[in-house]
C-alpha cells in the first residue's frame, strides 16, 4: 500500500519550519508568564468573579468554595480592591494517596481598580456557602437623583412643536 502526498510546487520549504516555530512559541509563551512558575508549583487558581452595579452600590461576587473565612483578606487602598486567599489541601489525607487531583489548591490574589464614584470607606463583605460578596457603596454625588417635574396649567403652558429630523445623503 502506498501513501499519497500532495505536491505543492510553489510552497516554500521553510513554511513548515515557520508553522512549527509558531506552535512552539505559543507553548513556551504560556509558561513564560511571570506568575506561571509559581502557578504550576503552588497549584494556584483564579476564582471567577461577577461584577454588577445598581443605583446605590457596586457588588463583586467571588466564587471560592473550600476557602475558610480566616484564610481570606479583603483590602481597599487608593481606589484598589485586593482580595487574597488560600485553599488548602485536606490535612488528613497524604498527597501521595491521591489518584487524581482536579481541583486547584494554593493561594490567589484578585485586584480590581475601583471607579471614583465608589465610597472606599463604605465597604462590606459577606462570605456564605463558598461565595464572597463585596458591596461598595457609591458616593452621594454619584447616586442618581430624581427631580419632580410640575406640569403647569392654563395659558402659561408652552405649546409643543413637532420637529422632523433630516439626514444628509
């Protein structure tokens, strides 16, 4: 049985080398990150976070099951929120007794730049069922204000005009 190989007459012989080099570069770039070595050695993880906002506050929810409350550190300094923590491997089971370890263990740090509208003195945190919820109150000036508009009656009421918008071709 013979194997057929497609012949491409105008392809550069260095094209295959360039493809190989690009693949190797992408592999090594993944390990060349400054924190990659620590991440591999410590088995650290990056907990996912949801961020949302309403009229009164900005809220961050970090998913960190298995982390004890005493292993968490939440700080606000210079409009920067930093959350640090550590998920530890169970003390009563030896690491060599494991057949498979799929969950990540080790320390993590998440840093968030806060908007100027946040009052850094009014921060609350709650940790329940593996979910850390951090609420950051907004400054009074940043909160929306509702203004009541009075509608006049009689001759003092201006008449409304209809305006047609035209676009330039």
